[in-house]
C-alpha cells in the first residue's frame, strides 16, 4: 500500500498512476518541443524589420494577456511567451549578471534585445532593446 496525500493505493494502482503521469509529462515535453520548433522556424524567416515589428506586436499582446489574469489575482504569462524565451535563449548569448543587481538570476542577449529574469517572491522578465526597457511582465 502506498499513501499519497492521505489516499491509499495498492502497488498495482500506484504503478498505473506512475505510468499515466510519465505519459502526461512525455506528451507535454513533445508539445513544448514542437511549439519551440515552430517559433524557431518562424523567427528564422523574418527580416530585421519584421523581427522588430513582430516583437512589438507580440509584447503588446502579452501585456494584455498578463493584465487580464493579473486583474483576477493570477500572476502568469502565456505559454507562447515561455516558449519564445526558451527559443531566444537557446539562440542568444548569455550575459553577465552583476552581484549588485538584486534578484537577477538569468540573462541573455539575442539580436538587439537583452532579456533578464528576476526572481524573489515572484518572477518576472525585463526586456530591453538597446538601452531602452521595452517590456516588464507582471
């Protein structure tokens, strides 16, 4: 017998649960990889002007998406934003994080953009184009 959050499972039930959970994780990873490949192919086809236009439009959309959830008391970002960050980070170059930069845990540069992740009680990304901050997610 296995006890999980106060519920008892037989060994057979436990093995089925572990197998089902592994399948869910596997499907999620396949989905994530497929989405990141789609984003990567899309970005590779864009010119510099198209990249800037697309990023501006996307960040406006992302801001509205996050605000909609924030108004309901939920701090989140879209799955597209998460996939985009993963793709751009893999294509970009890691940047140095300075000790005096409170709570900054990760940073990279891609194209003309700099991305930094701040983590403390919550987590958020800041994005700069050159020296101008163009986006902070909530």
